[in-house]
């Protein structure tokens, strides 16, 4: 995890603060809307490294610059980088064959988004259990993303609540890209000027349809991914050095699973 002591040292008691997940258009819109809806006047922007992203490296810094321009009265700190690839690997890479056998499907996207929220929890706790703002949406015009279904979002929030943290999703019920751009105050095409993922669209069939059910998503998260992430985060918070792959194996081996 990145050192956040420099951020912590400049915080004042008068600030209402939140951690912001920075990825692209939706995450910046979520941060802007959160300041309006909940009155935040200090934001700590964070970028979590997954190892699967590609694209222009400066896009994240430009997103933070746009956030500052749009919120001149809000203290927006320098970008904090977070990474724990071994947790990503345990959730999404190490046990692919086992996960397919147990749940009847495989997609790294669900576990990846869980990872993105999980790696911010230790930082949030160190700063007093600050809320975490994310740009998850149930609908993207007419497109459904398997990692942003109702079941998935509830499990992401459940993991955060287990540590006394609110995961705020201010865009959850907004499907229109036009409304997102109105919040941003600029034209920003979905999926542009932000990192891409080498695994993008992996869960879609040739005709664009999905054959993964909400029940399957719920079982994957409830029985495997969330327990793994919860235990790993608890060990991080306790100052330990967890072995996420071993934790994942233990969860898969547990009696009655």
C-alpha cells in the first residue's frame, strides 16, 4: 500500500473528507456529485493498480486535474497510488479452473472491482474510516456490466460496511451518459481518455448477450471473493503480511463449501 502520511498530516478537523476512486469519467462525476450531495470539502484521489490496464499513462493525472478545475472550493490532494497484485491474483487468476467448476462461469471483472474497493479500505481506516466514493452504475445507457449489477454492488458495500466504512455510489441509478456529462460540466465520451483493460468485454458472447446469472454472481462473491478479501484486509489492517493465495485456498477448502 502507498504511504499516506503526507496526506494525513495536512488534514484539519474542519474538513469533511472522503477517499475518491479515480479511473475515468464516471469516477470523476461521482466525486463531483458527492461533494454536492454530502458536502465533502476535502478529497483524497486514489488510483488502484491491477496489472491489466493499458493506455496513456497521463490520463489518471488529467482526471484529477479536471476534478480540481470543477471543484475550486474543495481541497483535492495529490493522487495516491495503491497496489496489491497478489490479492488481485488470488481473487481472479490463481483458481480459474476451480472457480469455473464451482460456479459455472468465470470473469475477472467481478473480483477485480471487489479488489478495487478492498485495497482502499486500509487507507480509509488509517484516516478515520473515511467514506469511499466510487463511480459504479447499474446501467450504462442500454449496456449491463456484470461487475456492476445490483447483487455485485450490494456485496461491494457489504465488504466496506464490515470495516465500518461507507462505500458511496452516487451514480448508481443514473443510466444516461448525457446526465453524467452534465455533472462533469464537459463533454467526455464514455470509455475515452482513461485506461483500458486487456480483458474488457470478456463475459459477453458473440452477439453481446450475457449468460451469467445474478445468482451465480452472488454465490461467487458471497462464498468466495468477499470472504477472501475480508480476511486479507483484516490482516493488512492488523499490520500483517497476508498470503492472499493461501487465504483463497483455505476458503475454497473449508468444510461444507
